[in-house]
């Protein structure tokens, strides 16, 4: 009998990408075939994100499309998994297409839920009832699932994500993560290192350690408190692993000096720090329940630049948070100029159900103003990125090749085994250059001949 085909569509952050990889790996081992095609799939899973309203709207629009397919093929099984599944739970069954609802903290159950739905043609639900209540049994199930099915990222055989902690305890007032992914739990460093060794044996060369506030990782064992720096030292010892990155960092002093020391001292640890600021006004940071001031943030960035030569910084900003005046917004513009980020991600605020901001603050900034501020901030950043990128002209950079570029950046076409390849530097610059497909997954040196704010272009040396 032919294996049943499963299509997995993923929305959202790296955590979700990792969950999708784990689920695909588990289903592959359970005898399912992973398909990139929705139209011929027997099962469609949508891994969802609740961080912004727009992300949820896109899921509903995809469900609308699946409803049409299901009218022609009623035997199609549709599952909604991830943050939105945890947030909405049984409500999602009101949508005609949905057969399975499974929250992020219940993903080990997905193969079982699919088999149940296939056998009985009935709806299956798996969400965590009290998401903020510590649950050692479920933590162990998630840990075992991650260890057993950890593998390289889809289409990037030399790269893998490794989660070192789950959940979040920060409760930033706009953020839904603590309510859908539960309390902060750091994983045992021994398990993390063993997992990294197995990935290296599979040919993985770059590991990205994941956590909502990854620099706050801490695990007490054998009379010692392990922090992120300890994990970086241990993973750096693994032969075959050449680069280690970690995202996302919360602006805090805790363990910061140890982490910077590890970055400066370990050649395998990439000089890249993604540290969201969210805003450049103390008043707004307080309203957002972010536990630092603008000056503190700047001091942390300065310290990183001093101690880790060549470090590149990426940031996140929210525009249009309730009561954001022009003056407050100007604070964000000024912070972007002072930090001189490599790149920033800017998000237009949207209230998320259940968060403090949604309950107690009025979404009083119009879409038009949010759009304008979004574009203004990106324009300021674009100029800075353009200058920083320009400094690479004529220099040679080391790149881990991802594969053929999806966008036609260069004049050369993807033909005669000559492709426009794309890869990234240790500092996370995107580099586009010509080469053969076989270079995917390899380290190469590229001489930069042209730059744009987001991309470096060059030739293999
Ligand atoms: S640190 Fe704040 S923004 Fe980040 S996941 Fe936790 S609550 Fe959300």
C-alpha cells in the first residue's frame, strides 16, 4: 500500500519551523510520506502562529482553501497545530475543514491523532488544559520527542535548530507566547549536547540554539548552574559542528558577560546577536512590561560591540503600541540610529486576546499611522544597512551555502548546472553568488563585488 501523504504548512517563527521539522521527522518514521503538495495530500497540517492577528488571518484563509478541496475529497484530514490551536482549542472545530486540533505542547501526540482521525473519521483534540501549570511528565514527553526526531532543517541538510528552552515567563504585555507555550523550562545540557552530537553525525555543520529568551537559559545539575555560555562551550567541542548561533536574546545583564566571553573566545560561536529592543522610550518600555530602560539597552549593545569585535546586531521593534505619540516614535528612530543594527524586524502592533495590552490598553493608533511609522523606521534602517553592507566591497567572506537562490538576483540564470546560490555569513549577512548546486551545505569563500542593504553579492574565490 502507498504511504499516506502529509503536507505541512508552517506559519511563524523558528520555534514553529523546528516543531514542523520534528513532526515531519516523526511522521516519516511512522510510515507517512511528506509531500510539498496540498492538492494530492491525504493529510494537511497547518502549524500556526498567534503572535500577530495577521498570522491568524492567513491561517483562516488557508483553511478556507482547504474547505474547498475537502468538498471534492471528504476523506482529506486537516489538522491545526501550534500556538493558535492551543489558544482557540475546540473553537477551531467550528470551521468545517478541521479534524485535528493540537497545541504546541502536545505535538508528540500528532501521529496518534492522525491515525485516530483516519480510522474513525472523527475529530481529535489535544491541548494543554492549564498551560501555565508546571507539568514534568509533559516536559519529559516533549524532551524525548525532540531528542528522538531532531534532524536537519528541510532543504538545509547542513543546518539544524536545537531548542534549549521552552515557554516564557517574561509576560511582555503585548505577547501571547506565555499563554500558548507555557512556563519557561530549560532543557538538561547533557540532553542538548547529545542531541547536537547526533546532528553532527548526520552531517549538520551549523546549529542554532533556540529559546524565547535564549540568554536566560539556566539549568541546575550536579551542584552547578549551567547557563547559555556553558552550552556554547560544550557544543563547540563537537567535531563537525563549525558554527553555533543562538536566538533570541532578551536585554538583561544576567549571564551576559559569560555569554560575551564565550562569543569572543570560541571561534565556532558566530558573532551575531539578535536582541529585540521593541521601542526607544522608557515610558513605552514600562507599558510593555519590558524590564530595561533605553540606556540599559544601549549599554548592553556597547558592551557587546566592545568585547566581541565584528559583532552584528539585529533587533525587533513594535510600532503603533497604544498611546505611541510622535515623540515616543522618534525615540525608536533615534535608537535605531544609535545602535546601527545590521537589520531590524518591525511589527505593527495588533492586540492579542488574553494579553495585558489587549485587556487594559486601547488600540488607539490608526492603521495608517502604524503603516507610516513602520515604513519610516525601515527606511532609516535601510540606510544604515546600506552603509554597513558597503563596507564589505572588495572583501572576502566565509559563507555556509544554503542552495539555489529563490529570487533571481543575478543576471546568470539557473542553468547548465550554474546557479545563483544563496548562503549566510557567521554574522548572518545574506550572500548571493554563482556556483554549482553541489556546493549546498558547504563552506565557501566569496569575494564581494556588489552590495545592497540586505544582500551582499559576489564571486567564489
Ligand atoms: S520575552 Fe516577551 S516578547 Fe519574547 S516571548 Fe517572552 S513574553 Fe513574548
